[in-house]
């Protein structure tokens, strides 16, 4: 259980550190913002990221409630917890990093809001000991 929780915790903090590094690079002037995209391209990129974010967050938050995932968690316990925990965190991580990067590259405010919304949703999947125990159906397993 400790190894699984360590992997999930490292993945969790990795996303936050990468987003902070992106922000520091662009805010300090180490990285230059690109020229503004044309309005049609910007519109489609914003629309696609909004749809991906609005679909990805509920998917990640409800992932462990899907029947097949729940069955696997009941039978394979820690292996399934690690596999599906990585999937859940990766979905949120890619959305948050992508939106943060697009906010600085394109300079469009909706990407910043989407990144903040994704960061807030990551709080609900933090891999604490209690959450790992309850989601793997192995109370107190080491």
C-alpha cells in the first residue's frame, strides 16, 4: 500500500510542480509568448479544451464508481488501485498542464480558468492513506 500511495502522491505533486514551473518561466520572461493566433484557431482550441476539461473532470472523479473498475478493485486490490489511480491522476494532470501551457502560449483567459478548475478538482482525488484504503477495499493493508 505504501508503494502505491507513494507513486500516486508523486504523480499528484508532479502536475502541480510542472504547472508552477510553466508559470514561473513565462512570468519571469525565460519563455516568450507566441504571437496571437487568429481568432478562428483560438476559438476552436478553446472550444476543444473546454469540452475535454468538462468531460475529463467528471470522468476522473467518477472513475472508481464504474462497475468494471469497481470489480477490478475488489479482486486485484493494490494493482488495480495503482493502475486506475494513475489513469485518474493522468487525466487531470494532462488537462491542468495543457490548459496552463495554452494560457501562457496563446494568452487566452479561459485556459487559465480551466486550469484553475482542474487544480481545484485535483483536491478531491488526493491519494491520502484513508482514500487509498477505502478505494482499494483493503482496510489497513500494508
